[in-house]
């Protein structure tokens, strides 16, 4: 059972660290305390897992017209949603959320690349042959 919860806890910690670093970089992103940061990281992960896919499907034509750039707007909306739900998490506006979401995404990728697992089941497997389908 602990094997199943470990990746969840790692992703939660990576999201929390990314949010914390983003709050240091952006003046408009504030946390009242560590509790608000931890809850925000948890809710951001939940929003990205549940709400974000629904928004992507609903806004697919707009995403295709903008060549995927509308996904940045969806990421910003996820941060604004979490800020509205968590009492100690404040975002000053949309543009702060947009640039913070880019920063959080990049930080999560960088931190996640250092926290790797040796288990091949947890890694993305690329096809070995030239056939993708």
C-alpha cells in the first residue's frame, strides 16, 4: 500500500516546493503560512487532476485555434480557483497567476527530473521502433 502513496506524496511535495518558490519570485502570490501552502498544493493537484481535463475538453476548439496557448490560460485559472478556495492563499490578478503557472510548471519539471525512480513502470516509455501507432 505504501508503494502506491509514495508517488502521490512526491508529487505533492514537488508542487508545494514549486508554489513556495513561485511565491518568492512573484509579489502578487502570497501564503499566510505553511498550512495554506500545503493545502494549496493538495488542491492544485486535485484541480489539475479533475477540473483541468474537463476544461481542456470544453475549450478544445479555442485551444486548437490558439495552437495550445490557451492551455496557459487554463493553468492560470486553476491557480485562481485554488486561491479562491484556500483562505490563506492570495493571488493579485490574472497576469500574476499566468506567469506564476508557467514558473510552477517549469519548476515542477526541473524538480521532478531530479526526483526520479528506478521503477520503469513509473516512467514514460517511448516506443523503441519508429512506429508510434
